[in-house]
């Protein structure tokens, strides 16, 4: 058993810094490169891509990354784990195998973890009595089934561990938990038992800390002025120990910042009850976390406890929920805010005259309340704004009404208040709204599949 392993985050989301995973592999020693590409909306985007082209549906950027680091995988023994497979891990695997063959490597193996996509099995699951009720509203999935775009199970670390145990060098998954990508190497390397819930929780929290990439190493940090170098920001690394304790750090000589506060901020990211962080692998207790600075850009994390997992998987589904349209104009001094308000009133009045129907008509004033959304007061009107951007958004089920409203934006330039600019990009058009449907499914109803090539 190794005394420690270094697990490097190379991607916090689909579209993160392209060079980050390359730098993680080349700027210092690591054992594992983990890359998180998926968010709830990402699955629906990938599903749409797969419908248009059966060979798509995965994070195609990932194949380029793997192609670039194949020499490092071969020479340094680095293993790569990623959920880049999206809704089509099979196609992703095929492209990676092509790259391996093109570069002449014969001993690099690729594993696929799938079985999470239940979109084509919903009718059978419903017939078996699984309502897949919305966790927030309690409605059964049948109310929106015909509008579904994607439906995926959040698997945990176990199928990834199986793939690593079978000798995989690169593991491509569909929808697994973000934390499972980091937990799996610890379980594999340290031979942890799946029912050692303190260690499973420690690995889960380690995964949570690095799942968003540089957000824990200086990016998006409240005290951002403490960060000396954003240009060459270093992505985080977990240095894990067999006892479940670990260090958060980054490569020497890289930018960014790792300290107790950057770690604490990331610990608070997207959690509900901190004492009950529920995953398929365990229930982690974030209130048990102890942090200690261990030198520059190095934080020691220990004392973590946890409890057994639940008997259900979380389902992440998405569905079509009408349409939206947004557009902007900029009004300049003098009376910039007053003119922008008048523009909003004009647009709303013209929509009513035309008989257009919306579920929501919304006007925001960027530069005044675009972020705070506070009501426009007399004090705000009295302020001497240099310019104000009006952002008008409408939503509804009638796409034609929204597109007709889009034709009203440009005419406002010559038929409304003066001092207007900033219209660009052509006439706005309605786009589909993708809504989120969270649900639970008994674990016995579905199983992951692991194959090694």
C-alpha cells in the first residue's frame, strides 16, 4: 500500500481552462488526474447533441486532453478518471482508443462505466411502480414524461473502483457523482472497505473540495485581492493518506492560492444540511471537518466522520419547459435610468397592444439593480448614472409570441427615449427552456456496467 497518492483536478466544468489538465500532468508529480465535466444542464445539452449526431453526446474536448497526455500516462503511470462520457461514453471511449492506436501505445487500457442513462427505460420503471416523483413538488414524472430530454442516475465510486481494480488506465463514465471521481482512487489504492463510512466520507469531502477546479485554489474567492497570480492559476491537488486524512495543495510555482479560507469557502459550496451530505457512497458530516494550515498553499484536513448511505439513487432529469427570449439596450446620461424605465414601459405596453401572452415579463437595469434586484427608489432615480443597460426577458409556452416580441426591440431605438445604443447581434429569437427534475430511485432498480478495453 502506498503511503500517499496525489489526485489532481484538471477540470471543474465543461468549458474550464483548456491547459489546466496538461499543466497538472506536467508541472509536478501526480498519480491521478480527475476531470469533472458534468452539471445538471450539461446532460440535456449532450442529449440534444446526440439526437442530432449519434456519435456526439460527450465532452469532445476530453479526447484532445487524453491525446495530449498519453505519453505521460505511458511513462509516468498516471491514471485518468472523468465523467466526460456524458450520455454517450461508448463514443467517447472509441475516440480515445483511436488516439491510443494512432500514437502506437499497446498497453493503455480504457474502461467505460455506464448504465446511468435511464431515459429509454422510464416506461418499464414506471410500470414497476417507480414514480420518480419530483423531490421538491412531489409530482410524478408522468406529468412531464413526454417532454423529457435526459434522465440519469448518479452512481457513486464503486463502478470506478471496479474499473481501476481491473487495471484500467483511463476511466470514462456517464453520470457519477462529482465526489466519486476522487473517492474511487483512494478506495482502490488504500483498499478501503465500502462500509468504512468515516474514510468514505473523508474521500467524499476531498472530492467535494476539488470538484470545481480552481475555485478552491484562488478562483472565485471572496478575498480575491490576496491572490497574486490569476494568469497561471494552479489547479488543486489532494494528497491523500491511507487513514483518510488528506492535504489540499497545488503544484509549486503556479499561481492561485490555497489556504484555510479558500478551502472553507469551497466546503460551503452547494451543500444543504452540512451534517448530512448525502451521496450514493455514504452520508458525510461536514461539521466534523478540521482544517489546519501546513505551510504555504497547503492545508491539512482531518477528523472527518460519516454514516451509511441511503437505499436510493438520486436521478437528475431535464425536460422542455417552454421558451425564453432576452435582449438588451443601453441608455446614456442624462436621466439614463429614467429613460431605461420608460423603455421597459413602452415594450410592455406594445406587447399588450399586440395581445402577446407571456408567463413572465421581466425588466432589469444593469448598473443599478441587475444583480441586487432591489426596487427602483427615488434615491436611485436621483443618482446621476452615466449609463444603464436595460435587459428585457420574457418567457412562455408560445414561441411565436416571444419571437413577435423580439421584433419590438430594435424599433425602440427610433421610437423611444433618446440616447440609446448597444443593440447588436441581430433580432433576438426565442430559445427553449430546460428545466430540472430531481427524483429518487431505489438502488435495486438499476445497476452500473463496467467494461475494460
